[in-house]
């Protein structure tokens, strides 16, 4: 039986480092909301694992909603962005916390932030598991972030390559031959 671990060239962030960072961000969020009610909007699929770990460390009342955004398909370079809104509950007048796996060009977050503000949200804040500032194409910084990465294509802890590797408990870089076998160039 083949193991996902064998496809990883190196681990960038261990599970322990990830959870320490999430504890820090969770505390900052509790301070930021300071008793105000808010909705965590988890951007699927990449942020499902981060969102689940994050909200369990925020011991105050909150609601949970989902949107789906995908721009990658089976490659490691961005393509068209597709967004689907699941029933998100009340938006008008709500404080929303948009949660994504990684802030890369910033296009996904920026589009969703605009969309929710247009739908009447009172406040839209952004929280990302990873920040890749070197690749930013729009003027947007995450209000809350766990860790920063260089310009590398990473997988694990929710982040995929061609739909796989989301279930790795750490963040790592794939062996080059995995990309080559899929006929793509790693960015
Ligand atoms: P943005 O709209 O900020 O360019 O792209 C954000 C999305 O691109 C992320 O939610 C993620 O799906 C994808 N992405 C960007 N960089 C990486 C990466 O290094 N690894 C993986 N697996 N996905 C990435
Ligand atoms: Mg994503």
C-alpha cells in the first residue's frame, strides 16, 4: 500500500508548530471580537481542516458557514475562480470572519470580501492559515494569519495537489517527480 508521506520531499510545518500558531490566532480572535457575535465563513475545500481546528480553540459563541472557491483545478498555477455560496444564514449586519487555507495572489479573499460587504455584512475580517506575501497581486493583507511561506507550492493540512494530500497532518513540499508525473511544473 502506498503512503502519502513517501511523496513528501520535506516537511515545512509540523503538526505541533501548526497547533501552536492556531492557539495564538484563536486568542487574538477572542480579543478582537470581545463578546461581539460573529460568523466564521470557511472557504472550502482547503480551509476545512484549519477551520475545524481553529473554531475548537475559540471558546465563545459563533456561527459557522461555508462557501466554496476553486481556482486551481489539477495544476499548480491559478486559473479561473469559481465561487459557490451555500446557504450562509444571515449576512446583513453580521460580523464575518473569512477563513482560507492560503493567501496567495489574494484574488479569492478580495473577491469574497467585496461580495459579502455588498450583501450588507457589518464587518468582514480575514484569517488565513498560510500567507505567501511574495505572490500578492491585489492590495490585501490578512487580518489574522498563522504562518508565512516562501514562494513554494505546498500541500497538507487541507491544501491539495490534484485533489490529494489534504489529509496530511503537516505542511510539506512534494517531490518534484510527483509534479512531473502529473505533467505540470511546480511553481
Ligand atoms: P489566491 O486567490 O490567493 O491566489 O489563491 C488562493 C487559493 O490558491 C488557495 O485557497 C489555494 O486553494 C490555492 N493555493 C495557492 N497557493 C497554494 C499552494 O502553495 N498550495 C496549494 N495546495 N494551494 C495553493
Ligand atoms: Mg482554496
